[in-house]
């Protein structure tokens, strides 16, 4: 069964805490999250137009994984390193999401990611899909959940993203061309391009 859930996160980090932020993610946070049953993979990205803007995407069995006791437990009792870095997050957007369309569920994801935020959930997405993987994603406010002790450390409320489309590939021109095509057909905002900086899969 292909994962149909996605935990999607976007944030910026205070520049003076950038090294600490990345060390925390790689040494602690990714493994902690991937140990939760129902998590399949984690991929981290950095925006090409802002070295302090990041995204993290976690593939899940389903959005409801984020309501499980195994996931909620570390949110209720953050580690010391988590407590130290969370106050330096800026502009946090976070959502438990349902993947409603996937053009290539068995294909490996690319190193480049274009994100298009939509005014409403996408209808049928038409091809061609040459050289890219395209996913249509709808956030689920109930599955995302409310305020937790971990969230409180960030000092401001997280935003729930609107529906969005992910375009993944390895060639910047190809990814950008597909993003522009879909932006025009779906009425999306200007796409933002990210590059992969880390990828892991759950050890099951």
C-alpha cells in the first residue's frame, strides 16, 4: 500500500541559529519522528531563494497517524534540544495532509521540489508528467491537531497550509516548466523551488 498521508512543514529559522537547527534535525529529530509507527520517510529541503527557509515532508500511512499516542507523546514532552531550538522558528506552517493524486507513487522523488499553493483543492490534474512526480495534497485541520507543549515553544500559532501541489524532479528547467503550466491551469500562487538536503526512510 502506498502512503496516502503527508506531514508538511515550512518554516524559516533565525540566521544565528541555522547551524544548531540543522544539527538538531539530523542528529535527533528525524530519527525520533521516523520511529513512530505509520511514518515511512522524511525529506528536508532548503529554498533556493532563501538559505534560511526550509521545508520538511514526511510520508505517512494516513493523516490520522498524527493523532496516535506514539506521535503525540514527544509533542507533550519535548527533548532538551527541541526546547532549545523551537523558540527560534519563524513563520511556521504545518499540516497533516491527504494525498489525493500522485502521478508516480512508485517512483523515487527528485532532488528539486516546486510547491504551488492553491486557492482551493485541485480537481483532476492532467499530464504530461514526463520527468516529474506530481502530487495534489489537501490539509486536514482535525488530523493536524491543536496546541501542544512543543508548539507553545515556538511562541506563535502555526498556520495550516492551503491545498497545494508538489512537483518533484531532478532537472530544474523541467520542474519549473511543469510548475508554470500547473500554476496557470490551477490558479496557483507563484511556485517556490526547493533543493533536497536530507532524505531518510523508516527502519522497519
